[in-house]
């Protein structure tokens, strides 16, 4: 394992494919939004293992969301599912796991997923210079609103431009903004619809502490 991989995981369960994972870790930390997560996590107890699980029903999973704290692992279904997009998604859940502990992840799964999605969108918006068209062309989907299937696109992009100063920096969210977009996520999400989940549930987001740390990490 590379130094970066070894800083987060105790064991390699990928065999020779750990070389690909090491390369993804290098790519991950070149993005300030994810370097901030890495810097936070490397100060904590390492996770158990990064490994394959061919029996998974989906491509990737951070098992800590449903496992004991001393048995948390990052799992990929196969080599194809091990890519930068899936790593960005799951490492945010790893951050939430260390920030909240396991109970909040399981009790408020819809809010946990929303928080990951909006962080991912903010990071992409800065990465692509505040240009949503370039971000979409790159393959980023803005899952908080499902572009092309939502009436909230114009409002959402205006919000992202405001808090990032047109893609120039990582801004934080007010409580009102967090809950507003959580409710929109509930209206547009196929997996976590508002008909099945309560988006007014009390939830103290972890996202602002992370966003505030980025400037210090990258400067």
C-alpha cells in the first residue's frame, strides 16, 4: 500500500489491484475538497480494510454504515467499480462515520446521503470553475436535483454560484439553506423520496466544518 492508502486502512484486500487504488488516492487528494477529508481521516484510527466483495448488490459500499466501529471496511464489487467517482462518494461517508459515529449514519441515512451529494456538487462546481455546463459535460450529474428532470436547476446553480463566489472558493451553508436543499433532494431523489423519509428531522450537518477546513489544508 502507498503511504496515503496505509494512512487510512490497516489491510489490503485488493491484491495486486492495490496499485490502481493507490493511483486513485493520489488523484483524490489533488482535489482540495477531498484532500481536506484525507487530512481529517489520517488523524483518526485507520479503517479495517479496502477490499473486493463480489457478492455486493451495488458497485461500492462503505461497510461502516452498518458495521461495528472496529470492523469498518471500504468495499468494491469489482475492479471496474473502483473509480474516482465511487471513491469520492464513499470517502465522504467514511468522513461522516468518523465525525458522527455509526448511529447517526444508520438513523438518518437520507440526510447522510443528501449531505454527501451536496458536498460532491459544491466540490464539482469549484473544480469546473463555476460552470455547470462544463461540469455536466465532464459527467458530473448534480444528483441533488437530477438535471433535466427537475424544475430546480436554475435555482440550484444560482445557489452554487453564490456560496462558491462563481466557483472561486468553498463557501458554507446556512441552516436554512441546508434544510431547503435537503427538502428539494427529497422531492427529486429516486432512492430517498420525501414520501418515505422525513427531511425535517433534527440533523447537525458535518459539511460546514469540512468546507471551512479546505482553505487551511490547501493554502
